[in-house]
């Protein structure tokens, strides 16, 4: 439960950061161009490679694994939101402007609903990525709670490979449940 709760917190934070950020970066070309170098520098850094730095800066608490999971989950949501706005039909934007809709209205009434399928796909990808990072951090950082801790403890015990296998299967089951639940949400919200 600790791992699932931490993943849900990480996904929620990543959504709260990435969707508005993606809307700004996707709709304001000057901001997108100005931040391109920083984003392209940070994006390829693996979250797992940041574990030692995060441990030094944040310690061994749950904030470390949540922070690294947010970092990993941020990118799929951010880029899917940006690319969704690239795919926005200019005719829709022009039509809404002809009817007197301002820039913010176009963003919330036209762009965001059109981008929603892309955003939900990004969230689906981010959820499984966050789970992978969460379990990895729990395994590598010596966490005191969570699925990674369970697997690490079982691995260090004599002949407890059955528990390691159970922990691995549970991690896979959580990933499948996250993915299928988010797929159902996508089908329900954006059935078109």
C-alpha cells in the first residue's frame, strides 16, 4: 500500500506540474523556444541515476522516492501535452476566435479538450514509469517500507526466492491494474 500511495501522490503532482506546463509550452512558442535547451538537458537524465543526489539532498524518507517518481513521470505527460497542442486543428482555433473567444477561452474550451486524449496517454505512460522508479528507489535506497523494501528483505534472507517472486508478481499486477484503470478512464472520458 505504501508504494501504491506514493505512486498516486507522485502521479498527481506530475499532472499538476506537467499539464499546465505543457499548455504553456505548447501554446506560447517564445516560451517553448526559450526553455528548449533546459528541457532537452534534463529529460534524458535517468531518475535512477539521481538516487544518490536525492538521498544527499532529501534523506531516506518518502519524499525522496516521490520526488524521483515525479521527475520520471513528468516527461511523458509534459511532452504529450505539448505535442497535442501541435496537432490542434487551426480551423478550430480560428472558428472559436471568430465567435469572440479570447486566448484563455480558446485554451480551455478548444485546446485542452482536443489535447485530452494525448494527455491521458501521457498519464498512462507516466503511471507505469513512476511505479518502476518507485520500486527501484525502494530497492536501491534502503527504504524501510514499500514493495521494493519487501523484495530487498526477501532477497537477503536465506532461500526466500518465493517471496522475491511474489513481490515481483505483485509489482507487475499493480502495473497492470494502473494501466487498465487509466485505459478505462481514457475510454470513458474521450470515447471519440
